[in-house]
């Protein structure tokens, strides 16, 4: 979605994406740092949801820069059902990507990922976060507004596949108590279970 310029689920090779449970209260998802072993699943989703998917090489490059990158995946069982990334630039976090397996849309997977990603940003001491989103992608914009991102500008013809404009959004005050309260409120409203694995204290 943004920098580096952007524009199937993980687990067993070729396995169809696992379907979400009928009842949102039964959703049970693990959020964990993205590792190389997740990339096959990440790329499968990437290819399903984006006209110009990132390559394996690009993800490997991102994972090779842990000092300035945070990449997370959401797993249902062994399957990657979503992922999100953040690039650190001084005191700013730049959300590089958020994507969810289509069968799992509207199950608060992106919300679980962003919640943890922004908590990681807060823990790193970042003051602000920003992202670009397609002008027409009102669903993603609604998701980001929930996390305090507000429109701040436009990048004309930002997306190379169809020359669509990007809306630039910023969230400020990440270190403020009010932002922690916002995240806590979002967390309380998520149905089902989210388990965190693989994070240092
Ligand atoms: C955008 C995307 C990541 C959202 O993932 P998701 O897991 O379905 O999002 P969530 O279930 O956490 O949605 C949280 C809230 O965001 C808003 N939202 C998300 N998708 C929406 C949609 N398609 N239409 C309207 N609102 C939407 C809603 O307010 C939603 O809450 P609700 O379901 O209680 O109404 C997913 O649609 C996707 O992968 N799209 C393709 C890739 C993409 O566009 N990524 C963003 C690039 S900037």
C-alpha cells in the first residue's frame, strides 16, 4: 500500500485457506512476528488481494531489517490469514501493508493485527503513524479511522497499476494515555480469542 512502493494463506503447501467459524466468538487467532516460514502463506494472500503483489525477495528484504521494521502475521491453526507491516522512520511509523485472506474479511483480523502493530510502535517510542490508502478503499479507511488515523493529504496518481490517487492518513499522539485508551477500547470490542506468540516482553 505504501513504502516500499506498492502498489493464499500459509500452512501446508497448496492447502485451501481454512474458513472462519460461523460464530465470531469462536474465532481463535494467533498473532506472531512474521518469519520466513510464513512467506508462502503471505504471498498467497498478497497475490489474491493486490494487483501488484510484493515478491518473496521484497519480503525477505523487509524481514532482514528488524531494527526498522515490524511485520506480523495472524494465524488460524497453521494457516496465515492476514499480515501487517510497519517501517520506522525516526519518530514515525509508516504502515506498509495490511492484508487479510478474503474468506476471513470482516472477522476483525486486520483489527487484531493493527492493534498489535500499533502497540509495537508505541513500545518503540514512536510519536506518530502514517499510511497511504487507495482513494476508493473506503473499507480500509474506516478501519484506519478506528485507530485514530485521519486524512491529511493526497498523493496524485500514486498507484502504478491504475494511477489511482492515494489518501495519506496520520495518527498522532501515540505516546499519549488517550491513545492507549483507544487501543484498549478496540481490544475490548474484538470478539473471540487473540493469542500473542513469539514477542519479547
Ligand atoms: C482492508 C482489509 C485489510 C480489512 O481487513 P479485515 O480483517 O476484513 O478488517 P476488520 O474485520 O478488522 O474490519 C474492521 C473495521 O474496518 C471497517 N471495514 C473493514 N473492511 C471493510 C469493508 N470492506 N467495507 C466497509 N468497512 C470495512 C469496518 O468498520 C470494520 O468493522 P466492522 O466489521 O465491525 O464493521 C481487507 O479488506 C483486505 O485485505 N483488503 C485487501 C487489501 C487492502 O486493501 N489492504 C489495505 C491497503 S491500504
